[in-house]
C-alpha cells in the first residue's frame, strides 16, 4: 500500500469526500493537528477507505460503524464521532434516510415482490445493514452502486426503486445535487445508530485521550468555525467500542 505520509503517521477524513467539503475537511484537520501537536501535516486523499483503515501507521480516520464491529475489530480503537447538525441527528447518533422513486410507503414496498434496492456496499451500515433491519431481511433484488450518490442516481434513473442513504450524505446531496434529490421521496428511516466513528490504529491506542482532546478542541476553536459550519459539525462525542457493539444485533 502506497500512501503519502506527511509528517508522522497517516490521517484520513474521507468518508464525506464531496468536492464541496474538501477544503473544509483539510482545514479542520489542520486545527486538530495544531491542538494535537504531532501527527501528519496533511490528510491522505489518494488512498480512500477501506484501504486506508488498515494502514499500520494510522493516526486518525473516519470509518464506518459496521466494519468497526466486524473486519476492523482487532485493528483500530474508536475515538468517538462528530455530532452533526442535520435533520434527525442528535447526541452523536442519526438515522439513515430511505428514499424512493415515488411516494409508495416503505411497508408496501417491503411487502411487494420484485422490489429493486440500490446499495452502496455490503459493508455499509447506513446503506445496507440499516436497510436490512427495517426491511426485515434481505431484499429480493439488489443493485450494487459503490457509493451513496450512485444509489441516489440509480433510483432517479429507474434502475432501482429504493435506497438507504447516510443522513449526512443526504443533507449534502440535497444542497449540492438538488436536480437529483428533488425528484425523490423520503419514505422511511433506518434505526438510530452512532454516527461514523473516528478511529486510530493500534499503534496509537495509548494516545486516545490526546486525540480525543484535540478533536474536541478543534471543533470549538473559533479559528475553525467556518470549516466546522461547512461540515455541519456541532461537537465531538467520545465513544468506545462498547457504544458500537450493539450494531451487531441489527442483523438477526
């Protein structure tokens, strides 16, 4: 794996890597780095999740809740999550937004045969696990899209009838891609779950208190106010792996 290591270690906040948020994300990390006093000078953008989560020198990364309690369980330590200022989010939790091509209620879609569901990935908490939970099982037909925005596009273009979208992504899609989102209907919501976890590699497990303090300080740093506002962040909420383990019960 080839990554640019700027300074000491690797950091990635690329789960919401929309072009409109790139500068704000870089700015936020600069303030985190300033409060931390060590770590990489710049974020890693060339290597995207999930590859970057497995780097041996991972200082900080934004991950997904489902891999955290499955494939990453022995590789990373949770730091916490951001509390987001988007509809339905509170205290570091949110619900995925279930959208449909028309206003058919979710319970009717679940009961009907042959419904095609667009899914960004089978390791996605918001796009797949949460959807299965409210669906009551695995949908009959699934289209794999690779990204939340592509799931939205699949529903709009008629390749699927429904998709489950991360609440923060949906907020930014509604702002940045209104010609897509305004044609869809919000027909349901996933279970309330912790927002995307921020994690550190096992090498830095002893630095968890320092990393948490730096993240919390950066969010409330007046110099970071513009970046935090653009990213819709209200606070940093420290969370442990125990706060994410209940996610395993979503699939029964």
